[in-house]
């Protein structure tokens, strides 16, 4: 009786979070997608151009 151990760099599917397949469901859960950078002082003062 031999046992085989499979090594993989990817974790098992039960550990990985499932991506949202529905964009509307993602928006209801987490809100609108925000930019990575926060707007600067002048951009907040005068708005986007």
C-alpha cells in the first residue's frame, strides 16, 4: 500500500474565497469600486476635470 502526496503551490478550493460571479451582488455587498488613489486637495476643492 503506497500513498501519494500531491504538492501544489495553489491552496485547496475549500480555502480560497469564491469570486462573485454577479457584479450586482458584489456591489450590494461591498459598495461601488473606488479608485486606489484618494483625490488630492485641489481635485477635491475644484472637482474632476
